[in-house]
C-alpha cells in the first residue's frame, strides 16, 4: 500500500460531497495514514495499481489501472491480492 486516507468524521463523508479523489491530495474530512507524513510516491509508467474505496451503506469501488503517457488508464485482468504479515497488509501473489 502506497497511499491511504481515512475519514476524520465517524459518520464519514457522503459520496455526493466527493466529486473526485485525486492521488496525493487529501480531501476535506479525511486524513492521510500512509505514508505517515509527506506526499506518496509518484505513480510511474509501466506499473499497475489497484485502488479500493470503502464505503458505508453504499457499494465499495475498486479497480486496476496503469499509467500510460502520464495519464491513468483502466487495466483489466490484473489480479491484486493481499495478505497480512506482522499486522501489516502487503501485496501478495494471488492463489
């Protein structure tokens, strides 16, 4: 995991109040937990990324994308799995 934000409001923010989330920009009502300080690493061409948006009382959103010509492009068929090691979630080969 290279970037994680969480709500600072127990009730969360409504999806309507978030028209978009931009990587590395913390929206109002959220705080960054990964990395603990500073900006997350830049996204690079040739790498695949996975996003997950957890919600309450609404379907979650997730997907895969890659960076091509400096822009995010949806990617299909990329399996991303995670496992917990020493109480930390890490990317792992899917089985």
